[in-house]
């Protein structure tokens, strides 16, 4: 599973497809121009024929049906050509972005998922490991078109899965990786979904008990609508009588007045009786069910696929239903949403009451909910999970050197060979080997600022997150057990919460320590431990924190440029060890090789650097 053989590279495939889509786009543009020009020609031809038929009496006006039909037919073809041109244009953009992604020019071009970070601002590692936001792990991975797919992927990054689920996802990702056509088709579907949509609202709407039950009144309502239509005709006749254009017997006029009065009373009673429920039904649908056209398209595309991996086959089975497919049912709901939107049309505002439009629409909505609503959670959850897997598969395809990790029953355990940071370009990334287990629980990492200490922590953390989400990792080989990550890398002060940097750090460390008492061993990643206090308190506090974590079965790393903390590893020996990153000063500039070495850093260039900047030290 950890090896992929590809006859061509991702770059070659993307470049070939981009060239083909550009050629197709050029053809579609020419076709669009030709059809548009022909339609203009037919229009002016029709105008000339109209003049000749009615002014010169050169031929029968019935011949005008030819340009009218031609103009209509060309309009239909032009609309189709516009859709094809748009599709090819999106395909060109898709592959241009894919190639840019291979060149590491992807930051700021995708879905950042910042809303998930807002929901988990006290999470033990989400903000520390750059999971969400501009240039984040989520932006790198996510190609999901729907809110459901985005939410599933975010949940996988935030909540580690069990080893059985991880292995099932790995099999699914491996099967999906080469399916370029599927990823392209999903990418070209409509416009992007609105990020603020909450799928739980849609699920709750589908599962709520209908407010209108099936009854004989629905048939009666159709009869009243027919009467309302005839009332319009009768009212026009009454106006003609009123203005003296039409003569009718007085008894007929009196009958019309009685008819209007009676029908008005009936309509008022019916509308008043249903007003509260129809208002609730219609506005609930408008709030809960946006982006349904895109969702129907995603479902429709996934319904055409057949899979071999157990997880994908199971998810595909959840889309199997008796009768209409989920995509068709969602498309029907989308049409109901369009009818809800049509109520704002000026003409509809006038005729809605006469046709009992809101009542008929509410009955149709409730009938859809009764038949299909309970299955929405199953359909959309399955589609969201398949989108999340497809996102990871796209990443796997584009990074053929990344591997799937191996999970061990032994706890705690982390052994990474050639471990790199997934968010760094290959030409900037330096790989290191890291080993942590019961026999070596703590690595104390020393070195100057910018030497690579924080990057190492994030590389370990992000790869562990990816591993436990079912994704490949940036390593030559990774073996690990199930681990609960606890990170203190980017703790900041907060004016809103009235907390200092030091208080925020010890609050995070307390949460990590509490987590270490659970059933899953903790992997702790602590950057510049307690650097917000003096050296004496830092040494005592850091020793107590690390000892508490190790005693609870945790493994991890802490970084520092305070060499006095090197004694922590010595205190825990042989379960603790010192490692370091080096730097050297050359012509007033700091240079780093980002290679982790054994032992404590032996020199500091801080004073030399300050002197090179003109400080008298």
C-alpha cells in the first residue's frame, strides 16, 4: 500500500490534460462565436422578411415562422455552447491550479477552513499545527465542493480515528488516487457552496415531523385554486360592465358581486387558517436548504462510480435507494426551493393568494420531507465522507513519495524516518529521524531561534494528524501507535480574555497534562517551554511538567534555547535525551542546515549577530 507505480508523473498528466482542455476551449469559443453570429444574422433576416411580408406583400406572413423557429433553435444551441465553453474554461483553471499546486503556489487559492478553527479555539493542537487558515493543512488537502465534505475532512483532522478506520480509509484513498476524471468532474460542478452553511440545520429540517399531514383538504385546495382562476376572469368581466364597455343583466352583476364576496370570505378563512404553518414551512426551507443544485450534482456524479475497497463500497451502498436516486430527489427539492424564491416575483405577489400558492407549495415541501427527509443525513453524510476521501486521494496522487504509516499495538510509539514538514516545498524541506517510545520518552531540543526547533515539532504533529486521519505522511517510513496530540507552540496573550502569554501557556500545559491521564497516550509538543518567566522558575516548572507527563505515559519533545533546561533529559536518562540544531555566522548572516543532532548545542552566535548589527556588546 505504501508504494505507487505511475507510468507518468502527476505533472505530466496535468500538463497533458491542460493542453487538451485548452484545445477544447478554443473549439468551444469558435462554436459559440459562430452560433452567436448566425443568431444575429437570422434576427436581421427575420426583420427584413417581416418588412417584405407586411409592407411589400411579397409572400405569406406564415413564412415568418421559419426565422422565428431558427432564432429559437439557435438560442438553445447557443445556451448549450455557453455551458460547454464555461465547463472547458473551468477545466483549464482547474489544471492550471493543479500545476501551481505542484509548484507550491497554492497558498490563498483554496478553502482555508478558518471557521473550523473558530469553533475549536481551545483545541489541544488545531491552531498550533496550522490545521486551518491561509497556507494551512486544510487548504492543502481540501477539494470538497460541499459543506458536508469540508466538515467531514475538518472533523478527521481534529479527531483521530481508530486504527481499523484508518486502514479502511487508506485502502479507499489508494483506490481513489488515480481517478483523475472523478476529481475533475466534481471540480467543474457549478459554483462553490457557501461556507457558512451548517449541515446539521439541513439534517434537522429533514428529520423534523411535517407540519402539514396528508388530508382531503389538499384536493379541496386545488378546487379552490380553480375557482380563484375563474374569479380573475369574472372580475375582468365585472370591470368591463363597471366602465360601460359590456352590458350584462343586473341579476348577473349582482351574482358576480356575491360570488366575489363569498369567495373572498372563503379565501380569507383558508389563508388565515394556514398562514402560520405555511410561513414556517417556506422560511425553514429557504434557511436550511441552500446550494442544493451543487449537492445534487455531487451526488449524481458519485452515484455513477463503482468501488472495490470496503469503505467506498459501503458508502456507495448508502446512496442506493428504491425508486429515485438521491441526486434526483435532492434536485426535486432544489426545484421546490426555486419555487419558494419565485414568490418574490411581482406578478406572483399578486396572484399567490388567488392560487393558494403558498399552501400548495407547503404541501409539496412537506410531502418531500415525509418521503425523503429521514434519509438526507445518510445520503449527505456518505457523500461528505466520499468527498473527504477524494480530497486526501488528490493529495496522495500529487505526492507520490509520501507513504501511508504503519500502526502498532505497542503504546506509546513514534518512529519516523526521513520525517519532513508537509507544508514546505521540497527544496526547502529538510528531513530528520525521530524516535520516541517507553524507553526514550522525551527529547529536549536546544538551539537558537530559526534553527528549526519549532518546524520539527510541527512536522511531527502534522504528520501524526495526517496519519490518524487516514492520509499519507511526509516521511520515508513512519510507525506509530494511536496518540493523543497536545501542543503548546503558538500560545498568545489575549486582551479579550484578559490573559497573559505565560498564563495562556500554563493553561494549555494543564490541559495537556490532564489529557495524559486518559486511555490514549499523549504525544506532547512544547515549544520554548515557560519562556515567559525567569530562569529559576522555568527550570523548576519545566522539570515538574515533563516529569508529570512522563509519569502518565506520555512521550514528546520540548524545545528551548535556555541550556539550563538540558538537565531535564539527564534527570530522566535513559528515558530522556538531548538533541540540538546548529547554526553558524558567515559575513554577518546566520546560516542553518536544520539537521537534528545528538547532545546539547555547544555554541551560540547571538552576541556575534548583535555585534554584526552594530550593537556594542
